[in-house]
């Protein structure tokens, strides 16, 4: 799995001009799922996102997690994170999991996030979405699960 994590002051996702998810202070997670990804990798990355200390404490240091600040999460499926641009001029998406595998794993990832008690909004799997992100900082991190042996 690959995740582009952004700390945001607010974010919103729309489909066909209709808002389907909106958050205030928190995280936007753009989630890509590959062929070999597993539920244990989804759990690992969900826990990592929940506990990363990237929000400022009273001294202005990044020392608090989204859980500690009571933030919100917007999780968006994004197969294009597996786009391979090394050859030619058109990305290849052969490393992205097919929808019948990716969607259940994405839903599992979201379910783990929701178990935290935080408000978790989502996009619509497979839909053409518009995502409005107000990156705070800016803080953007890339997370990847390790391949299981």
C-alpha cells in the first residue's frame, strides 16, 4: 500500500458537483493499493496514520497525533499512486490492484481508522472525484507498507 498523507486545516471531496465528504483540522489520506497488499499491511498503515506525531504541541513542535488533537480524516482511494512513469510518456498502472481486490482492502483500512473513534469521511471508490485540500504547513508525507516475507 502507498499513502500520501497531508495535514490539513480543512478538506472536501465532491462527485458530480455534490459534496460527499468534508473535514476540518486533520488528515487527508490518498490511498493506493497494490496487487500483493494484505489486511495486515492495511492495519499497519492505518495505525501509523493515527499515531504519527505531526501536529504542533504548545511549544510549536510536531509532537501530537491526529488522535491527540481530536482531528478528522478524509480517506480517498487513489490507484494512480501506483502509476509507473519510468518508460514512455503514459503511466502504466499494472502494479495497482484490480477494483475487486482493492475496494475491500480500502474498506478494511477505513474501518480500522473508524475504530479510533475519530470522524472519518471518504470519497467514492472508483468515482471521478474533485478533492479540495487546504494543506497545513505544508505537511505532506509518503507512507508505504513493507512487503511481507
